[in-house]
C-alpha cells in the first residue's frame, strides 16, 4: 500500500450509527470532502421513531447526530438544528434537526438531497449518505425462534438472536455503493454492534460492494460495555465472524481497541491497543487519540505489504 497516513488518502469511508460514526467523522473532519459517512437508518426509538410512526420515511436520528458532531462553526442555524423541545406538549422530546430533515425530505426528490441541503446550511464538508433511501426496519429471530420487530426491541434481547434481517428488502443508496468502490480506507464502528453496525451489512448490495473492495478495513471497537446484553456477550472474534459472514470474506485488516479489551482471540490481525478515552466523556473516543490510532494502523498495514 503506497499510502501511509490519512493525509495521503483520496477517499475514506466510515460506516456506522449516530454517536460512534459522528465521533469518527468529527475526528477526521480535516479530510473535508475526502471523507464520507454511510449512516444506519433503522432507528425506531425516541423522536425519530415518533416521526416515522406519524409520517413514515427513513430514520433521521443517526444522520442528525453525525451532523451535530461535524458542526465546526456555531451559528443560529446550528443552534436550531441541535434544539430539543422540552415541556409536555406534542413537540416535547422532539429534536428540531429531525423535523428539519423530515420537512426537507418532503420538499426534496430524495432523502440524500435533504441531507445535502442541511450540510450546506451548517457548512459541513464531509459527505453523509443514508445506507438506504427506502424506509426499513431491523428484525430478528430470537434464540427461541420468536419474531422480534424493530431496533428498540432487538436492543433489549438478552441472548444473541438466531438471525438478523431487514424488513422490507431494500437497496443501498447508489452513492454509498460508489463511495465504497472508490475508498482507499473503510472504517466500521464504534457503535451498538447489533443495531448500528450490523444493519449496514444486512444490505446485500452494500455487503457485495465491501466484498469487491480492495481498500483496507479497520474495525474500531467500543470502549465501554454494550448496553445490549446480547451484544455485550460477544468477543472480538465473535464480532469479526458475524461481520465477515455477511460481507462474504475475511475483510478486517486491523482493529483499534481500548486497553481493557481482550485481544488474544484475534492475534491473526493487526491490533492497535491503547488508551483512547476522552477526558470529558467516559467511554467516548478522544478525537485526537482516535485519529492517531487510525494513522498508526495505516502505517503498520503499509509496512506489512
């Protein structure tokens, strides 16, 4: 691999859900338009879930979360976008950013156009692409074979499900497939494993694009224990096996993990293990430390080739 640092790369693609993907993208925001995030759109909880139940459409919450973390110039527009209604009325708990995206979605031909309008308003250079522009939900068959519908319910499982699937069958956004095809580096994680990361890989055409990619792929593990009891039971080896079963081949070249993580089971991969925690928010990655770890992974992967 000729490239050794992030500064040398033409295209970096990050996959994931709201908090984790937003953290990764904000740590790499200096890449500007060379950075693309592909965002999970299966959320059915909170403000997002209420909007979906009343208005339909894709889930906007994770995209809004990423945009929030990419705002570098505070403005009236950014304050509006981050505003959450309080009180007890019908708007209580709703995030204005979600409502703005939904309103622009109604006015646009495509959800991606709504995102691009907000990006321009907030002066965000990095691209954000919903994993699919068709409404879709996460479903599972639990360990007893029962049907479990919706991301919120899947998150509450205490045992690993027998199977995860998307309902209905939808296609990945065309621009997401193009971004993966052009990527020099693909990042996945951190984030809720079953509900932020796996939904992306359940899209058959997105998994196929990953399978065909010649980019290096780096998995960024969570720093804290997952709130999902089922996901918290998974080892690093388990997570890699589940992701790569959906992709269809061994794909993850390197892992970035915190100092407490057990890594014995993945000695066949490059592992960057160090303190990555932000001083202000427990279990969140420090942006500078994360960027340095990604650069370190790139340079060590290059040295191995």
